[in-house]
């Protein structure tokens, strides 16, 4: 039933925004941001469920948390950067949106740095000196 | 061998499964390529983990934080643990206490020696035993007793003159108790000197005379 709530909220907000936009575009923009945040909060519960399931699985499989942590960090960075970039795009600030996306990409790559280092070390260990 | 293989496979399958889920839930934008790159690296690392195992490292004990990368790959395993540092500190503290007590004893010995030699130039101090009460840190707190061993000073290189042979008197001896009386006299002299030394040292260290013992040693 959650999807009906979310869809209803979204459609109501859309209609309101269409009505308001002509008179005061600022309020319309604030409404957009507000609805976006609300939908995000709705989803937090479900995200929590998915994360706990993944954690349980990894514990059962005997895999330590390093991989899971890295993966979850990637998801988090991707979603937050995406959300902020969309909001910025909605207001017509395309350049700020692209900067936020750039920051997200760089942060994901920074997460990868230690992994790259390990891979390179291991491959170099394979080669004869 | 089988357990290692099954562990390895289990880890690999789980990470690939996670990668697929991640792929599904990622937002559709440029971010996806980067996330895929990181996942690919992780899977490569996990596939290489048997080789890492050969060089004695487990992939699960590795430090994947950025800080360890920035500090030049100094892994936590090389740093001493807190217990080791504490044990070292304790050891150093005990050594330090021992050294302090030794220095304190040496100072007292030197002082006693000076007192005795200034008072009785013919004597020298052989050794001084110091008894003290330590406080809770093991440092000397109060001086309990002193045992001073003294002996007659011998000048370096001096040869004791052989005493002249006493004239032999044949006949009835006038002082038959010759040697015992000389011995008793020597004892009395020793006792007097010892008492003098005791008084002097007791005054110096604010002890009672009974806490100080003077022992004669034959030179």
C-alpha cells in the first residue's frame, strides 16, 4: 500500500504545483523539494529492511563487513548526490547540479582507492622480482 | 583445503550477488559507471584472495580505510597494542624505581664514608647496608637502619712492620694475663670508636643510635 500513498502524494503535489506555478514559482519550488524529501523519508524504512537483509546474508556467508560497507557507501553517495542534483536541475541550476554529480563521482572513486592499491600490490606480488 | 575453497566461493558468490543488487538500485545516471568500476575491483580482489593468502595475509583483515592509505600503508598490525605499550611502561617504571633507590643508597654510602673517614682518619668504610621503608610507588620513604662495616685503613703499598721480638724473660712471668688483656683493650677501643661513629651518623641522619650497627672487619 505504500506505493499508493507515495503515488498519491506525488500526484497531489504535482497538481498543486501546476496550479501555484503561475502565481508564485518560489512556493512551487519549495513544494517540490518538500515532496521529494517526504518520499525519501518514506523510503528510509524500506531501505533499512534491504540493508539489514544484506547484512544478515553476509554474516551467514561468513563474509566480513568490508565489502558490504563499501557497497552501501557507494549506494548512499549515489542516491544523495542524485537527489541534490535533481533538485538543483529543477530550479534550472544545471551547472550546480553537474558539480554535485562530480563530487559524488569523486567520492565514489576515493572509496575505490584502497581497493585499487590492494589489487595492484597483489598483482605485483605475482610477478617475479 | 575444502573449507578454504568453499569460503572463497561463498565470498565470491555473495559479492557478485551484492553487485547485481547494487546495479539494480543505483539511480540511472553517470554515477552508475563509477559504482560498477568499484564493484569490479572488489570482485577482482576477492578472486585474487588465494594469492594474498599465500603471502600470509587475509583479505578480511585488511584495512580498507583511506587513512591507512594516506599514512603510507602502515598497517595496524605493525603497531604495538595498548597492552604491550602499558607493559613496557610498567617495566620502565620499575626500572626507574630501582635506579632511584640505588642512587639513593649510593649517596648515603658515600656520605657515611666521608663522615667516618673525617672523624677517624685511621679507618675506612668497607660497605654500608641501607634498610628503608618504601612508599607505595616503591621509592624510599624513611630510613630504617644502617649497618656500617668498618676496617683499619691500609696505606697503599705500605708494609706493616714486623714488631720487634719482645725480650724473653726466663722465669716467673709478672703479667701472665698478657694477651687476654691486650685483646680486651682492643675490644674496648673498638667499642668506643663504634659508639663515636654511631653517635655521629645518628646525628647526621636523625636516627637513634640503636638503628645503626657498626661491624668491625679484620683487614
